[in-house]
């Protein structure tokens, strides 16, 4: 006796692209609303790069949906703009908030990298400050050249072990 698992039927629906949203772990995703009988139905948020460049508030045709999946999002065609302008403004504001949050996360990560580099260079920074206090411009110049030379040279085998 064999049991067959029911394959969910994909049905074609128009949908409205509502912009980018954050998935779990702040990963970028896209939010869409299915259009059923001229009204917005359920929304989906999923990881999708195929909707990049689509118009927020645009109605698209050509994708197929189940209750939890979508396919064919990369080959959709623009039909019209969604008629509710207030909803489009809200979606655009949410998309801009998502963009600002993504930029904040990136800047925080970059700031951590800068702090790590500054911490590693602390002994050299102290030495450089002491040269400044002593008005030793030749020492400062020599230290700058030594640091640049060290950065430009590849690690030695003995340093890698």
C-alpha cells in the first residue's frame, strides 16, 4: 500500500509588491499582498531577490501561489498601480525604514571593525603620541613609513605558524 502526499496546487493570482521587510535575523525579504476579487488578501514576507527593482504599490501578474509558497516571481509583468494611495505611501515609508535599519546595522558592524583595528594599533599609537610630545617629526615619519611597509608586505611563514 503506498501513500501519496498531496502536492499543494499552485493557483495564479495578481499581487501587489509592498516593499522590503526584515526576516528573522534581519535578513532582507520582500512583502507582497495577493489580490483576490479586486481586494488585498493575505500578505507574504519571504526571501526573494527576484522582486528587486519592482515598483512599490505596483500590481503584478504571472506568479502562482499556495497558502505558504509562491513561484514564478521572477517572470511577472506589471499591470497597474494599486488604487489606494495611502497604502502605497505606508508601504514606501516601511521600505525606507527597512533601508535605514539595514544601513544602521552595516554602520555598526563597520564601527566595530574600526574599534578592533584601533585596539590592535594601541601600542603604536602611544609611541606616535610620545613622538608628538617630544616634537620628534623624524620619529613620527619613520613610524608611519614602517607601519605602511608592514601593511603592504605579506605575512612571513614564521608569523603564520
